[in-house]
C-alpha cells in the first residue's frame, strides 16, 4: 500500500488564486520531504526540500515566495502555489524517505491546471 | 554535462525479448542509485535499488559500474505490462539526501 499520500490528486483553478497541496507520510516519520515538479515529457525536477520545524531549502530558480512550503509535523508537508498562473500548470509530486540511504517513496502526485 | 543522463528512447521491443538501458551519472561521489518506473500520468514507483554487487529481482537485473559511472537495467522475457518510462535516480553526493533523476527511457513492448 501507499506509504506517502498526496492530496488533492487533481485541481483546476483560475489564474491568480492559490492552491494548497498536502503530502503525508503514512508508515514512517519524515523529517525531510521533497517536492518535485514534472512538465510533460520531462523528468522530475526538484523544487525544494521541506524540513520539519525549519525553513524549506529551495533549488536555484524556484521562487520561495511563490511556492510556500510548510512542514508542520513529522508526517505532513504542504506546498502552496500562490497567485497561480497558467505556466504553473504541471504535475507536482512530493516524496519522502525513512533514512538518507533508503529509496524515495512518492505520493500519487497532483495535477494542477491553471486556467 | 547533465548530472544524470539517459537515452530517452523510445525503445520498441517485441514481447519476450530482452532489453537493457544505461544511465550515466557525472558525480563520482554519488552513493545511492535507484531505478523507478513511471506509467503515463502517474507518479514514479520504485523498481529496485542498485547495489555495488548488482542485484536481481525476477526478470529485472540492475548493475552498477563505478569506474565508468553508469548503472544499467536489464529486463528479460519482456511483458506487455513492462511498457512504461524507466527513470534512474542518483543521490548527488555522499550524505546528500537529494536525488537527481534522469529524463527517463520510454519502453514500449510490442505484442
């Protein structure tokens, strides 16, 4: 069964609105979770590392004020896409791992469409 | 040079054939290697980890070549259900939890 749960799986929103995506680790505690984005026919691109109890670490080129990350507990991280625009339409996937040497497990992803 | 590179394919292979993919990585300090499978419009799912000694899981065999900095995935007796995109993933360096993914290799098994 799934070890990482992501919600919602699909969202359509209007340009200028904000969207919150939740990511939960079900079977383990995750001090670190990762947020990826995948455009069609491209690979997963790491957006940010979500750290429980501290600020997220963003990859180069990712706007921290646009993609707000909150990691309030050891099992929950949220990504909020603020003032979404059509170019933000993408597949957003969270992931987590139990230890630094174990493989990443992915949530089922959120397909965001901004109209 | 990209951190992780894969041949995007597509590989169109008849059912029952053997197919192999390679994935090269640029950072010699990388320590963890994985193969993921991604079906269309779905999240990646772990296929197997790749160990130094090589590992096998049924019809799937993964190998690591540190000297040449590549990992490989071999699929024997391919099934229609093996059609998917196969992503390799490498951690950036020792002690770094972040994984970098290749662009994926698309495989289609033809009946």
